[in-house]
């Protein structure tokens, strides 16, 4: 049994909050550059070039890559051979978010109650997902989620009769409804299966995948490619100005479901869909 003090988790979460908000994953930056090079629509190409310049400016000035530094979504995978000491995991993670956002001078956007709307002032509490896995390490992923794109996400409780085409139609309907409001080019996470809440979590997890890595199941890798092509045929384009680059990537995560159900969730990310990961080994 390995002991890990939760202070290590606090320090790691704080660092990841800042890193994720300032550095776009390399694979996504590559997708943006490729899209800009291949985009035939001159207005769309100009917009994509502007988005690249924004990333360069943020790096040069050490600023967040988007003014909406998001609600912190934190995934923690805890090896079952780990014993956490020194406090509660939930407190440690939220302290890391508080430190990351206040010390990193990131915009704090969380309100303590959905109707009374008082800002908590430090971007806590985060949305925390934990998972017990094999091993003796703790893996942490911080995925700040801006709400311009989050607000345009959706979930459909389809029936088995709807099948593959029903899934395609559901995804396209949500993308079309999002339009320019999701700050395209989008990154799209799709969850298929599970139940109501598990399906939404699958879609969120899909957004944390490396955008250069297709689904390990060839069936779903083919569906990812088909859906991405259809999304890019909608002509929404970068920032809604038209063109072939409505989405940079689309990832699917699937799970077993009930014989009577076919849940489908679509979690839309903007062109700066951010996440950063670190592993604590001691």
C-alpha cells in the first residue's frame, strides 16, 4: 500500500488548472493548423488564421487562451493500492481549483446557487469524477469547460429502433441547433449507451481524448469519421461564417445499455477544448 498525502493532489490540481487554460493540447493545435491550410472558403480561412494568432498572442503574453476559463471538471483515477492521507479528497481537489484560479488570475465563473447567482469568488466547487483503478498512482485530468459550448450540448433518449441512423440524426440536430453559438470550429464528444447520467459522462470523457486518436473499436472509429464528415457538410463553419470546418474532431465513447434504450449525449466543445493531465506516483 502506497501512501500519498492529499497536499500533492492540491498542488497538482492547481498547476493543471493554470496549464489547461493557457496551453491548447498539441494535437488540437495541429488540427486547427491543418484545417486552416485546407479550408477553401477565404473568409473561413481568415477566421481560422485569426484563431491561430490568438493562441500565439496568449502564449506570448502568458494569458489564458480564452476569456471564459470555464467551470473546472476534474477526473481523478485512484489506484486501489493507494492510501490517501492528510485530509479528504474532495477538499484537496477544490483547494487546488481555488488556488489555481485565484493565484493564476483566471476568471472565476461559478455561482453557489443556480437561481440566486452569487459568485463563489474562487471558481469552486468543481465538478469531480472519481474512479478506482488498478495500480498505485493517482492520475488527474483537469478539463475547464466554457459554457458558450456547454450550453449547446444535449442528450436524447432514443429507442433501439432508431439505431445507427437515429444516432447520426441526433448528433446533427444538436450541432445545427448550436450553430455559431458554440464558437466553432467545434470539438464534439459523443456518448452512446449507459443510462441518462452515464451517457452524458461518456460524452464529457470523449472530449478529454487525444483528438488524433480514433476509437479503438473500428466500428466506432468509422462512425466517428462519418459523423465528422457530415458535421462539416453543414456549412456552419468557423465562428458561423460558413466553410468546411465546422468541427475539428469528433470522438465517441460507448458503453453497455438496457435492451429498451439507446441514450445519446453530445457534449460540444469550442475550438479551445482544453484539458491537462498529470500522474502522481509518490
